């Protein structure tokens, strides 16, 4: 059964460290149509939201999922766990496994010569081992070098201007951790690369439903 989404209540922590205080707003079809005055306990915020919206979604502190605080009508996403937790809800309070991608970019100029690329890949392999045996994907690097070679080959003896985005090596792995912040801190301590390399760590919960983008 489809549920109208003209009014959806979102409830989330007032700040990142207080599990007792929550804020809430009602999202209309195009913008926010109502906001709770200040912050409140979770129970008060839920009661306020239930009076104003048919769909009420709660995100508890340090959870990566919205829980449905409205039994009828059904939640927009049937995989959304309930608030308060039901006796049959065996989900952990938060994810315990995280899918991580670490992008490492040494810069295209360091990848052109085979001996320079070999040095870069030694660094990448060391990082992959340090974070727990990550798989390494060099697809972007290979594609960038092929693209540059095609440009230069087509130009022949002529000088041409071109721009290629610096490619990255993608390292993927699953790790344990209670929160995304904890995962980032742990990996940050293990990743050692030259200071001018580009590094991006992305982490997402494994098999953990996130019905809506986090509004808080």
C-alpha cells in the first residue's frame, strides 16, 4: 500500500553527544512546514510529531537508520525497524560491519613512467596490508593512462592542451566498528602515504537499511 509523503516527521539528536535531547521537523512536499520549538526528550518529540504527520521517522544517537515511530499507516519503507524496539526486533542498536573504500591518488605525473608507477603501487600495497588486506582496484589509473596516450598519439608532433582528472587507486574492505567516526579514526591511524597524495575514506554500513537521507 502506498503511503502519501506530503508530510513526514523527522526526529534526530539535538547534538552529537546528548542521547536525551532531540529536535524534530515536519517535511512537506517542497519544504519544512513545522518545527518543534527548541529540543525535547525523545518521547515528547515523537508525541509532537505524531499529532502533525502520518509518517514519523526517528534516528537515535549514533544510529545510521531511521526507525518508524508510527505503526499505522505502515512505514514508507517496510524494512525500517520500529521505535520503540519490538520484542522480535533482533537488529543491533547500530551497525557492526562497515564497507570501506579508500581512494589513494598519487597524481598522474607520478604514474607515467613504469618505475614511478611501481613505487606508487608499493605504497598502495603497503596501505592495503596495513588496513587489513584490502582489495586494490587500479581501473581508474589504467583508464587515465590509456586516455592520455590516445590524446598524445592523435596529436602527433603537434602540441595540444588537455586535462585529465588525477586517477585514484580504490582499496575496498569490510571492517568492524560501532560508528562511522570510529572506523574513520582507526583507518586514519593506519594509512601512511606521502604528504601530497590525495586520500579519501568512505564508509557505509553493511546490510543496514537507511530508508531516507539523514536530515540532521
